[in-house]
C-alpha cells in the first residue's frame, strides 16, 4: 500500500508555544489530506480536510485559527497547533488520498503524540 | 454515512480464524463497507473494502450478506500481531468522489491469545 509519514513522532512542548506537524505522502501524490486527533481510550475524530492549493475545511468545533493547516504541495501537509495548551495533548494522525487510489481508500501516517506541559 | 455496530471486544486463539462482525442495517445502495485496524499507538491501517460481493486479499476476507445489512471480516490465521482495534466503516465511494474524512466508531478490540 501507499506510504504516509509524519514528523515528529513525538513532541513535548511548554504551554503557549506552537508546534508544527508534517505529513508526507512518500510514493504518491495526495490530492486530499485529512487530519484526525485521538484522545486516550477514544476513537479518531476528524479535524479537517485539506485539498492541495485550497483552504482547509474544518469540522464543527475545531478552531481554524488554532489548528493551522497548509497543503502547499501534493506530497506535504502541515498542521500547526498554535499557542498549545495541556488540553491539546493528543495523538494527531494524518491520512492521504489520491494518485492511484480508487474507492476512497485513505492511507494513514503513524501519528504524532503531542504532550503539552 | 450509515451507522455501524460492532462488538466492543473479542478474543481469539492464535492460529485460529478471527471472525469480526459488523451490522450496518441502514446502508445505502451506493455505500461500500470498509475495514481498518489500529494497533496500539499507531495510525490506522486499511484492510479491505467491498460493495456486495465477497472480497479477499492478502490480509483478510470480507463476507457481506446478501441484503448487505451486515458483514464479517475474517482473519484466516490470527497471530499475536493482529491484536488491534478493528473499525468497520460504511462510506460512499467512487473515483474522484467521497473525499470526506472517515467517521470512526468505537470498533472492536480484538485480542489474540497465545
């Protein structure tokens, strides 16, 4: 299957700082990328959808000014958590769709665990 | 998207077939059944999908009932590495369409016992 990477895999930061997470599709061009977050013992929740070259579409309840998403190329999307607070601590996962994929397959990255102190 | 219902957890002995059920009684004619799994602290992994015919790939088989109101994911020879949460998701599909993100339910926590 297609490969999606995320960087960093784990990050610890102080409250009030901003953190950038990268999501890359390594062997295909991702026309659409998705960002999810997962709190402990809960399921994944979709945060936003981004199409290359367009503004991201955010799910209800997700603050677009806090979670900045950039999808400037067909292989890279970034999520920036601005002014992070402890309640933003979570497992952030991206997925990508596009290229040879049919039938709405999405391929997920390994996730980034964010801990805000 | 149609809602799915899965058991919260299941146990299976290593080497045996693991059969994971999913109910999707409100599925529409143009909705596919997708299965993903998530091993602890990793991103979800695509397993298989189908519309109405049974499907098989190198990972699993998918059996969909004739009325399409339920399906079963079969892992033919479960190993300890198959311990994960398995998600059954019903989605509209098609090339170029259905670009929305996935809606994950609680899934089934499958535990493979040695």
